[in-house]
C-alpha cells in the first residue's frame, strides 16, 4: 500500500489545482468540485499503475551493438525479449526466467540474457496497480545450443482483465531489424 501513497498524493494535488482552475470557467455551482474530483481520481489511478516501475539501466551503444551480433558464448544460448505496443507502454513489465527476475521493460525496449540451452519458462507481470489488472504471462520455449531465442511481448486489453501475448521470431535477420530501433535495457543478472 505504501507504494501507492505518492500516486494518491499527486492525484489529490492535481485535483485541487484543476478544481481551483475550473472555478474561473464555472464560477457558480458544484461543477469545479466534480472536475477536481475527476482529475484527482484519474491522475491517482495512472500514477498508481506506474508505482511498480523501477530504474533499469540502459545499455550503452557498444553493449547494444555487441548484443545485436547474436553470437552467444560457446555452449550457451541467448534469449532476447522485446516489448512493443501502446497499451500500458509506460508500465514496467517484470521479467523472470525460471523464477529468477532479470529485467523490467517498458515499451518499446528489449533486453538480452545468456542462458543454458534447453527448456525454459519466461514469465512476466506488471508491478504497481497495473499488476492486479492483468494476468501474468507464461511462455515456455527451448533455447537452442549456440543459438538465439527471440520473443516479443505485447499486452492485450480484455473486457475485465488484460493479458500478455507472445510472438517468437525465428529469423535472426528479422530479429535484428526489429531490435535495432529499440533501446536496450541491461539484464541483471546477465546470465541465468
């Protein structure tokens, strides 16, 4: 609950300011109060959805170019996860591989991780108030030895609850084209 308090405070402050400004538009009647309350609720809701975001370091240009070579260490595999789309693009999506959290992505952004070849489970879910409003995503895949696995994550709006969609890319050239225009978030740990 403590992480939502700043969002609620921001919402109240914006609501009071907006309500005061609306007294100049509607000098009589309860309309400014209604507008102020509406603005407060809207801003508090948005800020609370973003409450789970955290600072994730961005890769340097050299780190990104090295990752885009798509050449894993001998006997290993590389996992590339990217996020794109407009829905909830500012809300941080927490990524876990086999239960170990390694990055948080906003859209559009990607990250790269060295993994052991074989079967893995990628899970993702939002932090903050956006978390309970969407189902966690689960994607099972097999990481090829001395190869790469590339998967995109999108968010689909549902009637009541949102859901994650996964789009694997099998062509390294198509993956490089897709990822080249996106910033890269640093995975921590860099190898699982």
